[in-house]
C-alpha cells in the first residue's frame, strides 16, 4: 500500500528488525530459543584476544549486553515474549506500542561492521551530529557505506541504529572516500 508521498506503508506481515531487552547473562539462551522457534535473530558478538601473563585466550564479547535483534513481523513479535522467559520487552519510542524498528540497510551495515572489521565495535547512545557519508575503499569492509562521525579527537565510522544510537569503530582516513 502506498501513501500520498509514494512511500510504501508497512504492513503487519512485513519482516522488521526489533531490539529486545534480555535478562542479564541470558543472551545466548534467548538466541538459542529463538533459533529453535524458527525466529530470525542477530546477537552481535565479537572475538577478542585476552592476554594474561602465562597465556592468551580468545573470548567472545557481546557488543550489546542484555540486547538482541529479532527479525519478525509486527503481528508475530509478541509470540516469543510469551514463551521465552529470558526475553523481557522490546525497546520502544514513547510508549510500549511503538517499538523501535531497525532498517534492513542499517542492520546489514552493522552486521558487516561487527563480523568483518577486525576492530572492536562499541555503541554510543549519544546524539551525534551527522557527518559526511563515506564508503570504505579497502579492507574487509570495502564497498560498505557509513556515516563519518567525530568523537573527541578520533575519527570514527558510525552506523545509526534508530533510537538505539550509533555503533562506532575507529578507522583511518586513507581507507575512506566521500560519497
């Protein structure tokens, strides 16, 4: 269905990415339960090397502790809440009936940043001043487009995730081209 502006109106049967809150230390259990139910999800995890005096160990670090992204329809989003005890509620804008929806393009960029960058990704919930749109020209994220943001003295790439804020990552300027 199209609106007067020509944009397609969302239907209750369209798939969307929702941000859900999870009980502390239950992220992986909730992810497993969603997978068993056949519900799409994304749990952003990065591998880090931790070094002690006698050894190194690769550790899986949650990028967003106590949160998981769930891909479902508006009509089906409450189903998992009823049967998964560790799933608390969905992030919402101004009331419980207006859930935050992450656009597919934003989620694709965020997933690429987490899974292929080789650098630690962190979340910044502050309101950042939008900067230039940039494209990565070399490295594992070649071809992806991001927003260039500045935090203090660092140059960062940012992927806006709706009301959740920005996922950011440091990157040298020589890997970027302005769009």
